[in-house]
């Protein structure tokens, strides 16, 4: 089933300059009646774990690419899934941007100083109790990727334009703790990107395109 709200792509968004993306991220989120059905709110009493991820955009000659990781299968939280570099907020982190940059450096080996911060996406909550702040950053090559072998099985890039087309998203359903829940999936080149990562990418799609 794929009954997601449709988005009209604007020609300007495909320039994909840092300034254009920063402007798009400053748009207000959609009104409550247009919130995506896959988003959830944590129940009262749920143990909340604050986290942040970096959504890294890489400026390549063939077009802007999205840098993603494949988590190692043995990890307790979301093992084996495609994700952004990120993790739990630590007490010494002054803000969510610092968390995202620290996790980027720890997991992928790219120094925080290489990243130009562009803004945030709306916060994202998932049933496992994580409350995630997605931070969008811009990367200019060249840079070296040095994955943390314990946490990261693979690092790869995919064209951002694929994730800016709402027709590429699929809405799916599963049963969790006695309730039916919806989630998004966006396959690409044999990889299955789903759940929170796909949901945050769909937020990026909506923020950068006219609604």
C-alpha cells in the first residue's frame, strides 16, 4: 500500500546547494492534520532515550549523495539496519549537533570539523523509546571513511534525488505489542531502508519540496 501524501517537486530544489537546503529546513513542519501516519508519540511512562543522528549530504560531481551506514548484526539496538551515523546523547554533549558530530566521528571516522551544519529535521520517536534529533550536514570531498568495525558493517552513498521523490516510498504495516503500526520503506539498489531512517528521509523530502 502506498497512500502517502504527494509532494510536488520544485525545480529549484535540484540545485541542492547548501543555502537551498538550509532554507528548506527552515520551513515550518506540516500542520497536525497533515502529519505522516508513520510517526508515533511515546506513551506516558515510556523510558525515553534521547539520541541524535547526522544526515550527511556529500557534494559529488554526479550530484549530491546521502551517506548511510549498515549497522553490524550483533548490535542490541537495530542491528543490521541501514541508518545514519548517530547514537545516544551523552552528558558532556552541549547540544544535539554535538552528539551527531561526535557519533559521526566515532562510527565513520569523519572529523566533526569537516561537516557544515545546515539545520535540523523534526524530531522522531520510535517504539523502542528513542527520541531522535536528526541534524543535516554538508560534506565536501575528499575525506577518508574509517568505519568502527564493532558498530558499522558498511558505509555507502546513494543519490539524494532518489529520496526526494515521494513515489519511491512505500507505506507498510506490522504488529508491535498488540498494536498495528505503520512504517515507511524506501528500497535502493538492493538495500532495504526502513523504519526511522526512512521516516526521517521522508521528512527531509517534505521539508525540501513544496507541500
